């Protein structure tokens, strides 16, 4: 259910709620959209106040740190994840 939208600098913020038809708790979701090529692209999703882009950035930083500060550790982890996804879709 979309509750509304507003502009915030370069972003358009769309506020919504996921409603459980069985009466469970609603989940607040904010979509951060950016204009691109005559349309919009999702730049971030904030679920119950938690930014997915910030969470992902922290995860990437952790992988790099545990890999001795080397970006190649992140590249390997991403490649491994892609290989697992491809094999699970086969």
C-alpha cells in the first residue's frame, strides 16, 4: 500500500506499507528513487528504518577487512555468491 511520495533533493521518496492479509504486523518501506533516462531507478530501500544500501556497504567493508584490507577478497566473495546463485537456478 503506497502512503505517499515527496521529493528530497535528487531523490523521490515513496512511503509504503506491506500489509499482511492475515493480520500480521505491517512493515514500513521507503523507496528512494532517482531520476534516470526519463524514468526512475531504485537507489535504496529503507525497511523499518534500516537502509539496505548502508547495510550492504557495511557488509562489503567487513568482507574487505576480514580479507586483510584487500578488495580482491570482496571480488572473490561476490563471484562465489554469483556462482551459487547460478547453480541454484539451474
